[in-house]
C-alpha cells in the first residue's frame, strides 16, 4: 500500500499528558496531509480526557492496566483494518520494542511507522532514528516522523484548549475563597511522580518569600491523589492559599492557570500546560530529561531551575536520595519567581 491511499490512521502514544500535548502539532499536520482520513488514538486510560479535548481524534481507545481487557481492545483494533499505524513514543528498551512489535502484529495495520530508538525499531516500515537519551526537544521527533509520512509542519505552536464555561467555574471557586479579580494569583503544583517532587517544605518557604515581597493569593493544584499533599501548603499564618487539587477538570485547570500571574511547578503535565498557555513559569527539574522536555522551547517567560547531578536524568518513579532536587534551594526558586513577577 502507498501513503497516498491511506484512509484510516491509528496513533499509539502510551505516554502522559505532556507527551500527548507535545504530539498534537504533528497530529494537526497529519490532519492536513490526509484530508478525509479518520485518525484514532490509543492512549493510557488517565490521558483519555485530555486527548478528547483536543478535537483532533475521531475515536479514542484507552489502554488499561488490566491485561485481559487490553487483549480484547487490541483484537478490536485489529478488526478496524487501519492503513497506517504510527507509534509516537520512545521505546525505552528491547523488551518495550518487542511488546510494540507484538501489538502492531495484532492490530495488523498495513503500514507501520515509528521511532527507531537505539536501533530497536527495525520492524517499522517507515522510521526515524533517535537515541534513548535524546538530542532535541520531544516535539521535534514527532514532527520529523510525520514529515517522513508526507505531512508538512508549518505551525509549531503548542496550544491547550480551554472550553466554554470553564472560566466561570474557576471564577466561582475563587470568589468562594475571597480571591478577587484584582488579586495577584500564584499557582503552585507540588505533585507529580514521587521522584520529581521538590521537598514540600521548600515550596512552603518559597510561598512565604513571595507573599512577603508581593502580597498575593496562592492556588495549590493537582489531581485527586495530590489533594492531601496540596493541603499541607494551606493554613500558613499570613499566607492566603487554597487547595484546588482534585477539584478541577483539565480544562478548568487551564482556565485557572490563565488567571495566574505566575505558575511554579515540578516537572509534570501541569508544567507543559502552563507553558502552552504562555503563563509565566518557574519549572523545577530533577531527574527528568531537560533536553527533551524543556518548556522554554515553546514559551519565553519561563525560568527552569536545574542542578546537574551524575545520576540524572533517570526514569525512577521514586528515589531515596533525590540529590538532583534537594540541591535546589528555596532562595533560587523564590528569586526566579520574584523576577517573573517583576518584584525587586
């Protein structure tokens, strides 16, 4: 089969929200190149809501942690008879590559495309080279891949959709907390993977420093699992802070970010969303791959705080030492925040 005859496309991206967000530039280009084609996507289940907000996919399939359910899902995808299946994700190991090749065989698409990570992707019909460590911004790999599929990428802008009504929901919650439209609002996102969480007491110290210099209201964000963590940053004497963790949809989180004068975040999906919305940002990087995911690639008003250590980057979900994050002092983060707030 030739690319010009492609009518049904499946994209596989089993990464997080940030990975999907950065891939949308390339999906948009595929839409332009394959006019009239259906484009579906397979994502992990907690990313389904976000994939739906993009408006770029005809159908969204959710990868579950339950293996029997996934087998049924994969067989169903095979019955869809896709012309082109595109894996927009790094393959971190030979085992991961083997699993991907098996999945592609089950789906039985006519053309397989993806990243040839460290030579693992020999089974792809159309592929681009990449190293596991990576030597450029994550979005650029997807762009290179879709260009090889005949798409033209003229627009590299990364955007995040905030639906109608979300601003009203956020306004109501802020009003309940006695935060007015004239208040300076600073967002704090202390969650994320355990290995990527800057110490909570450091966030508290930064909030005290900012409050003393600027006088503002803080909104602590996160998902339902972060609610307890976020709650520990409220109740400090003289510091107005409300816990929004678990109370907002993704689009409502975007609406809240747009109300913020500044957003301070660990290396998480929230960091990428703030960058896409062009909210002034202080990003705290630990074990994450800065070269691949540096938010300064898509927005100017961002300061990244990063201390190089011998063990970073790494893919650990948890770490006892956390040297890469513990060496970052509250003074450095507070100074960056006040600089973006234009407070001397």
